[in-house]
C-alpha cells in the first residue's frame, strides 16, 4: 500500500500547512514565482543588493508559511549576494524554481 501523497508523482515535495493559511499560501507561492524573474533580472544587471534583499525576505517569510526550504534557499541566496557570487546565486534561483515546481501543499 502506498500513501496517496506519494502516488501523485515521485518528484513532488509534499508540505503540510495549517488550514488557516489556505487562502494566502497560493498567493505567497505565486509571488515567489514572480520573484524568480526579479532575481534573474537583478542577476543579469549584477544588482546584488536586490538579490540580497529578496534572499533576506525569503529567509524571513518562508518558515512563517511552513516552507523551510524557501527559508534555507533565501538564507543561502542572501549570503551569495553578499559575496557577489553570481554562479552561486544562479544555483539558488534554480533550486527555488525547482522547489516551486515540485511543491504540493496539503492543508490539515
């Protein structure tokens, strides 16, 4: 017997979130998808300040919504921006994009 959360797709990341957040979580995730473009544009312009600010915000907001992975990626992105490490930032943008593509929210 397999659990239904695993039968959807093996590469899904299932995150359980309080039902109280059901209305705002989809908006939060959509905004993070918009962040991807902002981050890419900032990286293209070598605008490390924007990347650092966004990384800092992701670090702060992710956990509040139950997305520890977003907090983790944000923290590493903020650090990479401080070091002006473009290839590292690119890597974290890809990780964020991958997480957003795979995440599947279950409300409890």
